[in-house]
C-alpha cells in the first residue's frame, strides 16, 4: 500500500496528462513509482549529507542527488 495519497497522485496525473481520466490501477502504479523514486532520492541525499558529516539533509543534497540520479 502506498503512503502517498491517491487523490494527490490522480490530480497530478490528470493535470499533466492533459485532462485525461485515470484508472484506479494506474494511480496505484504511479504512486508506487513515485515512492520508489523518492526512496532512491532520499538514500542518495542521505549519503551525500553523511559524507559531509551532517545529520541533516539540505536542499543542496537533494539537488546533487537529483543530478546523480539523472533527474
């Protein structure tokens, strides 16, 4: 079960999908994909912060993690 609210995922897909309707299964799959990406992003940002001996993930860590992940 995804932690992200289905309504938010559905709204984002609808907004960026030029108003197309979205099947429930598609919302669930998109939520799972978004969570998987956020997990990778968080792990990479954590590694960057830890390498700099910090316990706090900063905006720059997220930016660097996004670059490293190719997003």
